[in-house]
């Protein structure tokens, strides 16, 4: 995963076009020291640097990583999403994947049978204007092999996305209703065909009621033949045609096996009917019962799969396709504090038509349509979809509010800060869709098995027939006494029935459904709990994590520091704060926010700046009144300037700062950091102490991780004393203080080189490289805002709670456990059932399956896999209740 670029404004009033793109590396060290450091430049040199900075401002420059540093590949690959129909089992998935991967323009392919999608990454160089043509050609290729395919459009609006999903859900409901009708028809035929068996059963119980022309008719072989033909041409018609079509196209599937088995059973019985001299017992009830069991199992499986995708439907129910736009006459001034003025009108518009800055009205019980800020009104809002917490949150003027949350109490007027397609809930839905399209690494093994599975079963069926017909009955002659060989003990009849059993009992569906159903339930369940997980591959990596590395500021701490003390060697404290705030006014990290908030509280007039430049993890520098001013870590600020203050002065500054800080009596739950301020030709002139409060769940989260056998590491760019204090408070012994983003990156790389699986937890841009490098990057999303950390991370904690790390780990482990259970069942079932169907127990135990029994077991195998995945919901909800 490539680390995102850092965007730094280079002007006093940042504008979108005044942006420099930097990779997160040690940048200012490329600029200095010049003639003893930046601060030691004379006026002429200073003007030269300013001129250089102005030149940089004039162009967008991308700085490369230093040798051995963090690399970033900006290769752009086009992704196409196809909706693929006609996939019935794992063999179909493997076939679709091989067809698409065979195209030279396709770099990689992921196929998901549950969501009926294929995600394609095209090779670099495929022009965007050729995407449509490539998609159409690939869709035609799939159509040639019997699969329906069309491109899913991306970039659609909210309304179209919701309509698409609802249409898909309605289509599945219609298909499910048709499936139920087929099942009813099929089992009506089963009841008629097996009526004779019922009469035999009643006779054995001493109940002699089955007399008369109707019951005699049910015993008629010609009627049974007609019922079997009706079953094949009626409820089983689509299944048989699909299986034959797939076989003809060279991609046989589950329907092919069932179809061949049913047709073979029908033909064998038909031969015995038209040639009674063979003295074969007809078994027309077998294909009827076989289709009945298969269709019943398919219907139950489809119902379970539809239920597995219901979490996505719940997310879609949170999307408001309509918004209430408030329009006020420009002739009448209105207070922004009021919900509506006398001249205001409210009109309902599609959410896709909302623009940034529009004023919207939301009544109680309605869903917030877009992200924004509350302009007027007061209410409580249900944010459980975002945070996983059920307690409502108070919203009043100035409060941020997210799309998809539900207004409970009073009307609210909000100002839109995003459009509908870019709202929080829309992004969540897109990420969940993308996640479900990504396969877990274990799926590749499954695909390699499922691909040749159907051909292997056909070969085993042929081998079964050959063995029993030519060899088996000679070696084990007693097997001809079994009912499966007929009353006369025909080896041909026995061999044919066992071959049919092998065809029918095998279940590639269970293999194909084992992974995607569990991933579908896991990712959807995570989204409902405020955990955005970017795919099955992430779940598998997260389940194997054994080390969790945590950032300090904003991760273990609240990330909302406040200034507790200011010390100066030359100037008064107000001047130090004024200079620091001027340099940091374009920065967005928590320490800069604390400095700016303090300056705003004291109503300080900030001087204008130019040439603003930031080095992540170290500090910022800007030109103020012709002199460069640096704010950041002590060593970094100290090295910026030619004039260095004496060590004794630094010690005096630190002692004075410590004395002032101690008067504030910081809580044991606080961590203190120090920011130094330096000026050209003067060196370090002051320092600012900033304290941050530990998160309430920091200690408990670290303890729970350690109880699970996971090692914890604290990585921070802060000074050693502050990092040690936080480590002691939360119980982390392995610490790394004063580390740069590059050093964090290198440390995680060294842990991985030792064979560890590392998860990195962070929230800032300086964490982005490490988040991208780690096996799993976990980012806390603060105030529902995206940043470089959330862009680089593979797991996003929407609730901004550390405890969600443990929730994500539990969910990942539970999901992958279900995948392994499903695969174990699917493999074990086929490993055991196929030999039994082939007659391995016949010589010793006189036991052989019938085609109808084989079909029932095959159906139950698929139902077990899907139902087992659905149990993940119950398991996760029970564990959450136990923690509470």
C-alpha cells in the first residue's frame, strides 16, 4: 500500500493552488544547514531562501525519498467492476477468474460468487477512454462461456446507488419466490411418486388403507415415468439446461453434476421400463426425489445468502435519498441562529442535488442526508451506525453531524459540508462493497481446488462405474445381493447407480461458499459496529497479528492537548506564544491546535508569515518580519540556526518550564510534551509545555491486548520522559521515543523481518508510512474526518475509541475461524461422502447410498456452510454483551 503524499501550504493564506506535495521524509535536512543553518543566514542569504521558497510556491514539486527511505510508487491502475451472473459453485468462480485473467490487459482478478461481482485491475497503460471497450469485450468473453456479465458503473449518486441495491434485493426476492414455487411443485411430484412407498409403510404398520384405483395407479410404472419426466422438464428444467450449457461451454458446474445424475437415473429406469426382459427394477422416484432435495437445498441456501447480505441493506436504509432544502429570500435578512424565518421556504430535493454550503432542515425521526454542521436547533442524534455506541449524542449549534445518523428529538438546520456521494455513510458503503470484493489469501487455495473439482468428480464417477462393472462384483460378489443391484443382482445396474451417486453427492458449492459468505458477514458486521475493514485479506492478516504498535499523541492520548506553561530566555511569554502561533497557523496537528487555541483565547494579533514549511515529526519553519522562526523539537530547532545557545541556558529554560508546569499540578492521567521556539540570529528563545489527557480506555485496551498474548509497543516522536510516563500509565514496557517517521517505518520493518505480524495504530500524517508498511494499519478517525492516516490504513475505527482495536481483532479471528470451519467441513464432507457414494462400505457393511439420499446430503452441505457463517452474528453479539 503506497503511503499518501503530505500536502503543505506555502502561503500566509493557503489556497488550493498553493500546495506543495512532499513525501513524509526528512525534508528540511536537505535544505540545511546552509552556512551554519537556516537561522544563520544573513539578510542576503535569507532573501535568497525566500526567493527559493517563492519559486517552490510557483510550482507543484514532488520530492523523492532519500536513499533507503520510504518509497512511493505512483503507478495508476484502472479498476473495472463487472456484475457476473450464472455462477453456481466454486468451479464457476475459478472458471470466470481464469477467463478474465487470460486477457493480456488484466493484471489481477478477484471474483466473488456471493456478491456476484468480478473486480479487475487493468495493466498500466490502458487508457481511461478504453475502459468501456475493455469491459464490453470481457463481458462478451464471459457470455461466450455461459455467464451473464455487465459493467457496474462507478461514481453514481446516492439515489442511483440505493436504487441499484434495492433493485438487486428485489430481484433476489423475486428469484427466491420463484424458487419456493419450484420447490412446492417438485415436492408435490415427490409425494405422488413416492405414494407407493407410503402404502408399503402403512401395510408394514398393520394399517390397510391404501386400497382402490388411486393407490393402484400410483404403483403404475408408466405414471411414475411421467411424473419423473414432469419433474425434469418442470421444476428441474432450468437446473438441467444450465448444467448442460455450462458443460458444453467447457465450464461444468454443480448443476452439471446434478443434471447428469438425474438424467442418468431417468434413462436407466426408462430402459428397464421399455425392456422388461432385463429384469431391472425401475427407480423413477430417485430423480424426482433428487431434484426435490437439490431444489429445496438451493432455496434454503439462497435464503441464507440473502440474509447474509442483509447487513448491507441495513446500511443502505441509513441513506437519505431526499433532502429538505431551506431557501431564504435575500431581501430579508435572517439570523443564522433561527430554524426558519417568515420568508423561508423548504423544498424537497434529491440528495444528489445538495451542494456544499446549502442549508437543510431535518425533522425528528429523519435521517441526516449529508455531512455538515448544525446551524440552529438542538437535538440528540443516534450515531450508532458510526461509532457502534447506542447512546445518543447531543447536537447543538456548531456541532458536526454525519450523514446516516438519525435525528431523534427536535428539528435541526444544518449546513452541508459535503455532497451526498461524498458523505460519511456513502463512503462507508463503498468501502464495504470494495472490502467484500477482495478475497482472503486462503481463497486462492480454495480456487485452485474448486477449479478442477467438477472434472475430478466426473472422472471418479467413471472410475467407480468401471471398477464395479469390470472388477468389483467379481472380487466382492455378495454386493449383488444389495437392493441397489435390483432383485436379480445386476452388476450393470449397481455400477450405474453408484456412478450416479458419486456425481450427485459431491458438493463444490460448499467449497465455493466457504470463504465469501464468512467474509461478507464479517465485513458487514464490522461496518455496523463502526469498524471499516478493507477486505478479506485484511481480516486474515489481522487475525494473525502478534504485535500491536501504538502512536502516543492522538492515539493513546485524547489528541486535544492544552498549554500548561510558557518559558522564555529573552522575551515575555506572550511574544513566544505569538511567534509560535504564527508559524503553526497553517498546521493541523494537535500541538499546533493547542498553540492556536491559546493565542485565540488571549486575543493575540498574529504577524503575517511567508515561506511556511513543515517537516513531519520535527517541526515547522516560517519567515516573520524578515527573520526565520522555527517551532518544534529541541534538537531540530537547535540545529536550524547558526547561533546556538549555551547548554546552561537550555537547562535553565527547562527548569523554569518545569517549575511553571508543576504549579498547574497536572493529573496523573496527563502526558506533557515540550515545544521549542527559535529565531534567526538568536537560536532558541523559549519553550512551551503542552499536556495531553490519556484516553479513558487506553489502559483497559492495552491490558486486553496483552491478555490475548499480543505484545504492545509504544512509538512516539515525543521526548523520552513524556513517552515513558505514558508507557508507565498504560502498562507498555517496550518504548521507542524521539523517533522520526522514517525510524518508525524502519522499526516496524525490523519487527516484520523477525517474522512478526505487526499492526500499527495511529491517527496522524506522520503515522501514514508506518500504517502503510505494517501488515495491518489501524487508524482512528477523529470527528468523522479523513486524513492521511485513514487513507493509508486498512482498518478504520469510526468510533474513535481504542477499545475498537480489540473488537476488530475479535471480529477478524472469529471470521477467519468461520472460514477455516467452513473449509474443513467442505473438504471433510467431500473426502468422506464421495468414497461412501462410490461403494466403499458396500462389501463390509452392505451399505450403499441412493441418488436421492446423495442429493439430500449435498444440499445439506451447502446449507451448513452458509448457516455457520451466519452464526458469526450471534457469536459477536454475545461476546459484546459479555464485555458490557
